[in-house]
């Protein structure tokens, strides 16, 4: 995301690609997300993100920083947002 848009209400980035995940890979990602610990303190802005959303577009979205701090922000349709700490294994699974 461009530096002038960081920490603004509507940052923008460049969309690279989208895909539907196979059930087995999706299940593995969901298991990893459920086991994440709370996010660590970090003030470095990420350059690359993944956004995961159910194909039915129910409103639940998970944003994952693919570099820098590797935080995970889950924004469930019901309930407060959840900020967790991603790890190398999760990032590698997303990159396959």
C-alpha cells in the first residue's frame, strides 16, 4: 500500500489475483487460524496481504500480512475483530 495511504481510513493496494481454495487446503488454513496466539506488538507496515472470504460472502473476512509483522485480522460478521499473530507455517500454506 502506498506510504501516503498508510494509517488512513481507506488505504488501497494492488489486487494481484483471486482463487477458490480446495476444501483440503481451506480446512488446513482454518485449523491454523483457530490455533493462533494474540498478536505481538509491531509498528512496521506490511507490504503484502492476503484476504480470505467465504465464497458465499457472508461478511466474515480474514486479512493476513504476508510479510513484516505477519499479523492476522479476523473481522467476523458477529462479534468484535480479532487480532492474532501469524507464523511462517501459515504464510507458506497461503503461498502454495
